[in-house]
C-alpha cells in the first residue's frame, strides 16, 4: 500500500515538474552554451533558478498545507495518505524544479562526472533515508520524509557546485585580457 501511495505521489508531482522543467532546460541549454565564452552565464543561471524557485513556491505551499485534501479530492478518499506523502515530498520537487538551469549548465560546462557522482550519492542517501525512517521511526511517512530530505541535500549540492563552477569560469572569462 505504501509503495502505491509513493508511486502515485511521485508521478503526480513529477508530471508538471518534468513538463515545465523540460521546456526550461530546452531554452536554457542553447543560451548557456552560446554564452559560455562571454562570462554572463552566472547571472542568467542565478536569476532563472531564483525565478523557478519563486514560481514553484505557490504549488509547494498549497501541497504542504492541503496535500491530503487535494489528493483526496482528485484521486478519492482512499488516497489521502498519498497527499501526506506529497506534503513531505513537495520541497524535494521544488528543488528538482528550480535546478533546471543548473542541469543545463552541467551539460554545457562538461560537469557530467559530477552529475554522475551526485546521482550515486542521491541514490545512496535516499535509500538510506527510506531505511532509517522506517527502521528508526517505524513509519512510512518518516521514511518518505527522510528520503525527500536527503534528496534535497543532493539537489542543493547540485545547484551549489554548478553555480560555483560557472562563477569561477565566468570570472576567468571576464578577467581575461582582450
């Protein structure tokens, strides 16, 4: 039952994030790749990440406050627990949504090795979150909450590392003598 709630929640929250996120990525990647030697990507990536974060706050707050009611209304009363899952997973999806310009920069700046390592860390930590949440607290909600919290750590790492790398690269381009 818990797996069904998790899959429904993940699918329901991932669908809009994936659709909008793909569009953002498709616009951001060519712009970042084009401007990689101009030293202007850092500002663009910071602004677009902040804009996506701000855009995602309204759905985030709605899901955190009313997830059970929304899922109960849309999917039926037997899916209210999925709404509870959504409430604790919403922050993870917000960061996953906000990082799309950073994800585009990863490809443009050839940080694929970092992305791979970050993905492995995310797999390890999120799996650990499931086990610790369930074994220590005996709760599927705690397991999903820790899974999400550990995944947010990896999203923050991805955003931070990418911004740091782009900033350093832009600084070199700007300070290079003409």
